[in-house]
C-alpha cells in the first residue's frame, strides 16, 4: 500500500492474552511510517501509539487485558 498507514489494535479489554505482529512487507516504512494505535485510552508500553519506521521492520504486541505491550 502506498503512503503512511495506521493500524488500530482491538480493545485490550476483550482480547486478554492475544498477540499481534505488524510487519512492513512493502519495505517502505522508513518513508511511509506505520503507526500502531489502540482503541480508546489504552496504551502501548505507556504511550498512545507506536511507530514502525524501519524498512521491512516488524513489532509484536500483546494484551494483558488492560493495555498493550511490545515484544
């Protein structure tokens, strides 16, 4: 996909223990960042969003039932 992208993780409250991996398969994240967001006021490692900005980069996320954490 061309251009910057935002991925919204589902609510951590309803997916406790769930894991997701977000991957830049286009190889363009350094130019077109991938922003990972959450529903509502949930956080990712204490922050409102996370950014993948490395070509072919990836990040894993897991829910503890309250917030999201990077792995």
